[in-house]
């Protein structure tokens, strides 16, 4: 059975339309491919640069030294006032007046004469210690005044004893005549002992005068009457010069 002319015309029209549509789709597909290819060529570097940016940023960050944390603020020292040297120096004190005797500060030495001989009158306060002026051997003798006579070696308990302390070296002899034993004088050395310069000999424990006052001269007030002689001749030496120049 043959197709009618209307059918064949309609089929031809549909076929032409189909061909046009196919050609249009082909053109569109080609255009899409070309556009995608062009887009791919242009976007590839952009993608690489975009993906590489974080790495570059990381490298840049790694290369940049991290600044140290800020140091905490330090307290500013408040200056303290330093006392001037003048504030620590004690005020000057008065210089003590020199003693009349160069050898011992609290002992005074004055000249005394009796019977044509020279002596030294020594005065010192209670508790003063008389020391050996030279090295030598000690001799201690005890005297008493019995019925107006001066006796050595006697032993009358009711009467005071007065010691004579003799210090003898190879060339000199020094004799000390202090006050009454135990009442005014305390012996610090014994008969026969050896003394060196500065060795304690006796100590004044009372205010009584030398035995010279009891034996020979009521006007004596010194604690000790001393004499100095040269040995072996026994010639008298100046006792004041001896005690004041030591």
C-alpha cells in the first residue's frame, strides 16, 4: 500500500527537522568541547598557582622568624639614699691629758731626799699593780718597828710587817718600800723568784703610806719609796730619771 502524498510530505518534514536538530546538536557539542578545551588551557595555570599558594605561604611563614614573646615589665629599682660618710663617723673625742709619768699612766713619780740620799716617791691608786722595770732576781724582807727600832726577821703578831722588795740584775738594784703587808700591800711574787720586765711584784690594796713614814719621816705620804743603785759598786743612781724614762 503506497503512502499518500501528505504522509510522505510530513515524513520528509520530520526527517529534515531531525537532521537540523542533529546538526544543531553536533554544532553545540563541538562548541562545548572547544570551549571546555579552551577553558582547560586557561585554567590549568590558575589551578596550579592556586594550589601552590598555600605551600608558598607556608614556606614564607616558616622562613619568617617568629618574634620572641614580649618580656614582662621589670620593676624599676627605687634608689635608696646612702648615708653620707659624715653620718657614720663618731664625733671626735677629747685627747686625754698625759699622765705625769711616762712609764705607767696612773703612777706619779716625784723626787724625795732623806739622809743625803735620793729616792723616788711613787703614788698610785688602790688596786694599782707595781711591775718589774727590769729583769732580775727578787728578794723579799719583812721589817717591823719594835720599841722605836727597825728590825728585820722579827715576828711580833701584834705589830705590822713592812715588806722591802729588792730586784737585782747584773748591773742594777732597785728597792721598793711599800706600806704595811696585807693592810696596804699584797705581795704578788715570792722571795727568790725570777722577774722579767713587766712581771707583777705587788699590789696596793690600802691607802696607807710607805713604811718610810713609820720608820723615818712622818711627812711621807707616798705609797712607795724607791731607790736605785748601780752594781756591783752600789753607787746611787737617779731614781726619778730611772722610773720616768722607762
